[in-house]
């Protein structure tokens, strides 16, 4: 392998008017294997495991007008040499290999509305979502969904900020079913998670500390990721 390789990152942004802008970006990068992926459950370093190589093109639009802000971004992503697990030694141990190439193309968006309340309080409502069409192309099988990646997610978040800067937030996020493995047809069922957060900034001599209490699994203790 070469001692060094150049990975370009190019971008351009244009402001069309006050509060309206768009951007185009292109990037190449690598995702190196973690120590767990190098060792697997065998504990023997896999010297043949290579980093994943990623190429991505992105286009986005940002709008910020008064009490409404919105961002929408579309992307085309290609991952070569995706790292996946497989069972070895009579299905008793796990190792990770560069198994195939993945196409992951999608769109993400978030829309936030802000409304001022009496007494100098403020409420913010955000709607967010994402959709991704992803296929993993394996050398010895047909294309399958990329394990661990949902096809879509969507959620709502409400945030009340008081005149004393205390913030009370609640949110709900749902996602589609997820492929559990590239070797089987097993899927993790779609589910939703709800979170609540109380935050209070503390300021002293030009410094600020944000103290908060966060609960991410109000409805289902099996899931905590928001």
C-alpha cells in the first residue's frame, strides 16, 4: 500500500438572499476498523482487514426566515470494502472481513418553528426525518440491505425555553425495521423512542455550564438511542 493518499474535500456555498443559501460538497475518506473488528472474538489480529473507503456527493438547501427555519440535504454515498462480521470455527467465534460494496443514497430534513409566548418564554417545534435507499452488494450473493441501517426515520421535538433560560424538551423518534445481518433474513422490528430533557445553563464570570437531566427510554427500556 502507498505510504500516503490524498482524500479530497471540495465544497461551494451560495447565498441567494438573506436567510436562503445552498451548498454542494464532494468528499472522499476512509473509516478505519476498530480494535474490536481487528480482533473479533478470536482475539487474533486480522492483518488483512482494510479500512472502508467512502465517496460522497451532497447538495443542500437552508432557509431561515423569521420564526421558521428549514434544512434539506440529499446525498449519494458509495462505501467500498464494507466491514462485516461472519461466524467461524463452527459458528463459535466472530471475525470481521471486507465483504462488499454498499450504495447508500438518501435525503435528510429538519423544519423548526419558533413562537414567542407571554412573559418572554419561547416554544420551538421541530419536525425531522430521513430516508435512505441502501444496498449492499456481496461478491457471492445478491444485493441486501445494509445491516444496522433503517430505511427511514422521522420524529418531532418540542422545546420550551423560559425567561430564566431553563429549557424543557420532549421528543419522539420512530424508524423502520433494520436488517440484523447480511448473512440471514433476520430483521429488527421498527420501533419508536421517546426522550425528555431538562436543561439549565449556569453562567459565572464569562463561563457557562449547561446542567441537564436526560431520559431517553420513556416508553421502551429496550431502546435508548435518540
